C-alpha cells in the first residue's frame, strides 16, 4: 500500500519507528526476564534471539502484515539494532520503564537484580501497551479493515506477550484493557483534535479488539 492510499498522510518511517521502538523494548526485556536471575551480566541477546528466532521473525512479519509497511520501512527495524546481538544496559531498562523506579544512589544500584526485575515488570507492561497503540495507529493510517487488522493485532500481541514474559502473567486481553484506559480517552475525547477519520478508525478497532479479547 502506498502512502497516497493511506487513510491519512503519516510518513511510513514515522509509523515504523513508533512500532519498532516498543517492539525493541519487548525483545530486550524478554531477554532479561529469560535469565531468571535479573543479573545483567547473565543476559545474552545472541542466545535469546537464537532460541527465540522464530518468534522474533513472527513479530516482524506480523508488523508488516498489520501495518502494510514496505521494504524501506521494515529496514528501520535493522537500523535500530534491537533485533540483533547487542548489550542490554540498566540505562535502557530505565528508559523502557519510563524511570518509574527512580534513579538510586549510588547509581550502581540500578544494576541490582531486584531493581532490574522491577524495571522489567514496568517496562513489559508499558512497552506492550505502547506497541498496541503504535500498531492500531499504523493500521488505521493504512486504512486496514478493523475486523482483519484487529485479528492480526491480537495474534501479534499473543506472540509479543510470550516473548516479553513467558509466565503467562501478561496476556493480549490485559494489554488491550490497559491500552483502552491509557490511550483511548485522550484520542476519542470530543476536544482531542484527532481527525474524525482517525477517531472512527480507533472506535472500530476498539470494538473488534473487545470482541476478540474480552472474556467477560
């Protein structure tokens, strides 16, 4: 789908960075959680990607499918470097968790396993919600039908939730509910300034995601 065919004109490069940022956070936090020790010295991104390569590839292909990204936009994933071997630092976890844990003194305490674990918990929730927001935004911009797009997004969220935390604590339903209260009111408020076409798209995706994911 070309930019001219999109529902409203947002550059693909902008949409791609909005998606691949939180997706990178999901992968980094997943690699830390996979250690079971939350000691950064134990984190092997290469090992994590080797063991979970199929899931990461499924995430990237899911993004292409949902967002309608072309090769140029998909190349931004490689440019950002989150999906190949690299060091995961306490500073990056602090950013992914929005600094909610604070910055301890001395600074070295930021790498203590208890602090790392708390940052990972917050980061997992926040980046999954940010990912859902970015996916819906890109799908609406692409003019993707809500019934088709929501089904693909729900499937992608299932993979992302398992990558970031395989314990099953985080589910697509939980992510959807956090997104619904964390993002939708600001977008759909009558005075939000969002274009009416965008509001209609978000409402349609909300209804479809609710139908697919709400169990009660």
